[in-house]
C-alpha cells in the first residue's frame, strides 16, 4: 500500500479595512469647554458670586448714593467691580486646572491637537466675559430704573454705546490676561496669584511711581497695561491712548501668550 501525502492550502480571509473615525467637531469642543465652566464647584461659585455681588453693588449704590442724582454710569461702575476683579479667575483656571487636576492627559488623548483645545478655551472665555458683562449691564439698568422710580425722577442713561463697547474691551483684556497667565504658568495657584498681583498690586505701584516721577506719569500708558486700559472706562479715548493700549497689550499680553502657547505645545503631558 502506498501512502499518499495531501497538501492543504491555508484559507485566508480578508479582514475588512477599519474606517478612520471622524475627527471630533469643533462645536463639540466648544460645548465641552463651556460646560467645564459651570460643572465644577469653583466655576459655579465664581459665577454665582459675581451675580450675587452685582446685586449687592446695585443695592448699595441705591442705599448710600444720592438717589436724585444717580445715573446709569454710577450703577455700571459699581456692578463692574466684581466682574473686573473676580470673573477673570475663570480665565486662568480654564487652562491651569487641566494640569493641576491632571485631566490634560485625558483631554489631549481624546483630542491630540492641543491647538484646537486651546482655541475652544479661548473662545469660551471671550463668550463668558461678554455674557457676564451683559448680566452686569442689565443689573445696572434695572437698578437705574428702580432708583428712578423710587426717587420720582427720569432715569439718566448717560453712557453711550461706544463707551459700553470700550468697557467691554477693557474687561475682555482682563479676562485674557488671566487666560495668558494660565497658559504661561499652567499652575492654578500661581496663575490666580499672578492675576491678582496684576489687578490689585501693580496699579498701586504704578500710582506711586507716577506720584514720584513726572516721566512715569506722562508715559506709564506705554508700559503699564492697567494704566492703558483706564481711559477705556471713559468717553473720548484719544489716538495716543489707543496707541498706548496697543503697545502695552503687545508687551504684557500678546508676547507672553505666544511664549506660553509654544511651551504648552511642547510640554510633556503627565
């Protein structure tokens, strides 16, 4: 008997090609970053605190001010204090908290393009600033109407649309300064302390220098961003003041932000 050997050819089945998943749309990134502003306890209480302090500032203006001479400018100035001082902290935390709470690894794993995430954070910060200003201006308008009704006088709306736009620009610069510190430092305590130094300490130092040196008084707007933004809260900003705002913004905001973005793009995510 002769043995026969049969060779078998292995059967291979072709695997279907895996489809490339579609990139996460930018609108979804905006939605996620927007929800991050309100979902955390810090963000919730900061926004709530701004609203409560705006109401307190409105009531205090009516109680302690001369009701017959109060104008919308008085209410807007009082309500604008919590928006200017407290709200920008969200701008710093929007970036620095990713590193402080170690969520950056998850964020940049789901969205490897760090630039898209930072763009979404930037736009959300601008939107939150504008929305908060709208609430503050609305609270001031209600206070002006209520005060006029109690005092029996005609409400005085002595702020033009152009001045309101300038105030919005000044407050957005404050928001972006905090955002820049968050990008540059990527450390929540450092960014928050840095912002309060910028907002509360540096104006006093600049004022002391202006009292001691006439040269600083005449030229502080070219080097001090806080000094350069003060004219935005009044009507009639001159061409020189706009130029000072542009130069000081370039020095204190644009250049540090560019350095911080480069560092953020190249830093190791842990």
